[in-house]
C-alpha cells in the first residue's frame, strides 16, 4: 500500500503568499467557485487544504470546485 503524506491546512496568510491574490480577490473567487473552499479546522479557525491550493496553482484559469 502506497503511503501518501498527510494533507496540511494552510491559513489565510499562507494562501495569500502562495497565490499572490489579495484577500478580497481570494474570497470573491471562493464565492464564484473558482478557488477551493475553506475547511473549518476548529470553532474559530478555517484553512485551505494544501493539495487543493496546489491543484488551483497548476491551472488557475480553468479551475472549478468539484461539487
């Protein structure tokens, strides 16, 4: 059985640094379904799965959130 490294959660500042997007643009893209949605990590904490952000970075122009 192949061992996959665990998927990390990225917080907002890390996502902004990796993508170069502004906060407003990031949330606009999340609402439009052209950027991965946040995942609730705890009661007052959300983040993005690193694998989904990496997938978006590979092709940001044609990315759509799978339903």
